[in-house]
């Protein structure tokens, strides 16, 4: 019993540490990848490859769940996906939305410094709450409404902190625009909230495992990702190829983005929402500090105050008073969402 508890504690802190590092490193890596010198890779291609990595990972997990039997694995895929075309087609909505969202995140990282990007993207808490109330008819606790207010105020402060500064353009990139970056991040937050709640509703509406749902999601995301590549970058692809600008760093970035959902799922299983909020908050702090040394980011008092409000709102939103009958805690919704989006 004690050994099991000790093992769970070790897994809990290991998963939280991994989530913290992944959250911080992903934002920093995306920013560096989009501002470094040299041939610029196509973000649409990176998104497509990330979905391919997700699909292969989920297929391996499903194969493992089926007792590592190829016959049972093939039957599970056939019964869930091939013989239920209408159910599979319903996943087209979040598949398309996630592709657009991930492309918007790269656009945001191209125009916003890593610290501002990291803080601004926390608005996905607001959009997730909005769609949970609108689509799933959930009720928020008073503390959660207050947390959303603090979140908005914090992001506004962060955006206004460097609103007058325009980052210098870098090789291979157009002149950077903070308004474009913020608009892209805001759009990604809206799409993330909608797709997450939609996908959660799909999970509850059928007796299908999370991993199999993610197989459907990634499988349908591939054609959307391919279409996005040729709609946005057909001229560059025709001239240079789909993998133009790829190197080991871009390969690492693709795997890092694809593995984020797996890490979150592990955190949800072994840790609670407050600790997850702690990991997210710590990632914001790490991004801010790293940006100062890597990207010459200037930390102002206004930015620090805005980031502090966002961090406070994360903890406040995850806190659930132990009072029966007050409302449906949103942290349960978040847990289901995190388990869903691999």
C-alpha cells in the first residue's frame, strides 16, 4: 500500500515536472524556430507532421490496449472507424478546428515574444469556460467567474505593457506585428475552447476509448492539414518541397508539440487541478526569465503585474470550495478535456 502511494507520488511530481518543462520549452522553441536565421520552414507542414506523429502514437497505444494482438487491433479499428462512418465524420469538426488552431499558434509565435505568447494563450481557460456554459449548460462557481475577470485584466495588462514596441523583422519573416500576434493567439484560444468542449461531448456520447477517439481525430486531421499546406503555401511547396527548412530542431519541435497531450493526460491521471495550475504558472515564469536572456525581452512592472494576475487567476479558477450543491466544478470539465485532447 505504501509502495503504491509512493509510486503514485513519484509519478505525480514527475508528470508535473514534465508538464512544466514542456509548456515552457514549447513556447520558447516555437518563438526561436520562427525568428532564427536561415531558411524558414513552413508552419503548415510542421502542423501536418505533428498530427502524423500523434496518429502513430495513438495507434501504438491502441495496439498495446488490444493485448498487442494485430488481429484484435485490426478488428478494433474496423469496428470503430470503418463500420461507423457517420460517427467518424462527426470528428471532422474538431479535426479541422485543431488544424487551424495550431497554424494560428505558429503565426502568434512569429509575432509575439515567448513570454507574451505564453501569458496570452491562457485565455483558452476563458473560452473553454464560455463554451462549457453555452454547449454543455454547465454552471460556474462565483470564484471561477472572478478568476475569469482577473484573467482578462492580466492579459490586457500584458498586451499593453509592450504595445508601443514593434519587434524587429528577422530573416525569412515579414515585419512583426503585435496586433497580428495577439489576434492569432485569441483566435487559437477561441478554437481551442470550442473544439475541446465539442470533443468532450463526443466522448460522452459514445462508448469509445479516448485513444481510439484520438485516432479518429488525427486520422481526419491529416487531409485537412494537407489541404492547408497547399492552400497557404502551394507556391513555396512547388518550389522548395514540403520539408523545406527542416532540420533537427524542427523535427524536435514537431515531436514536442505532438507529445504535449500525452504529458497532460499523465498529469490528469496522477495529479489534481491545483497542481496542474502550479505547473502552468511555473511555465509562465520560466518563459519570462528565459526570454530575458535568450530574446532580450524587457520585463516591465506592468508586464509583471499582468502575468501575476494571470497566474493568480489560474489558481483561483482551479480552486473548488467543498460546499455541496453550489455548482458543477469546472475543473472536472478541464480534466476530461485534457484526457481527450492528445
